[in-house]
C-alpha cells in the first residue's frame, strides 16, 4: 500500500513538473530591443574582437583540447600591477594600397564582469 502511494505521488510530481516546464517562460528583459542599424550597404565588412579570458602565457594553445580541458586566466597585457584584466584588438587596413578608408558605420560593444570575492 505504501509503495502504491509513493508511486502515485511520484507520478503526480513528474506530471506537475512536465506541466510547469511547458508553461510560458519569461525573461528579465526590461526594455524591448530596437534595431541599431538597418540599411543596405554595398562593400566589405570587418569585425574584430578580443577576449578577457585566455590561456596562461606560459601555455600556448594549439587547438588540440576541448574547452573544458583548458585552464583560463584573465588576460592582462598592460603591465600595470593595479589592474587584473586588460586586453586590446587591432584592425589592420584591409586595403593597404589606399591611404584613406571610407567607413559607413562603426560600432563599439563592451561588456564586463566583476571579479567575485572568494
């Protein structure tokens, strides 16, 4: 009898979880996002970026490991002991024969995460 009640409660619990999982999910979106730029442009597009996490400099990465097998540390390139994280990216002239480039639109996106105290 006890086993029958346990099985019934387990089935009810699983059914409740299934119903909750198929319900409406909401996010923490405070403002609806608007398109930043919507125009046809003819020509080339270049994107550059950098990372705040990487391999320790003593261990170069050659593409042989999975992400979960890589030790990562904060990238810190500025030789300033008061900072723990700095990085850079450099855009090379895609048409070096031209002395001047025409840029239609340039966007800078930046995001950060603070270092949690342990």
